[in-house]
């Protein structure tokens, strides 16, 4: 599943995904467009999704997420 798929599954807008992950909407936009993001941001996104879905989602499981290691 892509980040967009997870965002929709959680019922969140892009701004809400950013809020839940503790990051800004511009960074979320970059991630959704497949642009490079930091590993810290990737962890924050995965953690927010995990909490919302009440199951573990690792950033490596998010298809299309490009992470600067």
C-alpha cells in the first residue's frame, strides 16, 4: 500500500496526516509525490499510521516511500 492508500484508509486529509505525524504538510506532500524524505519523517509517518490502524506498520512497508538513509 502507498502512503496515499494509508492516508485514505485512516480517513485523513493531507493536513491531518501531517498533524498526526508531527510534521508539516509540505513534507507530507513530498512523501506523497515520491520525493526523498528523511528517515525520521518516515518513522513518524509509519508511527502515526500504526496508531490509527491499531497495528504495526513499518516505513519499509509503505510502497513508493523514498527515504534518505
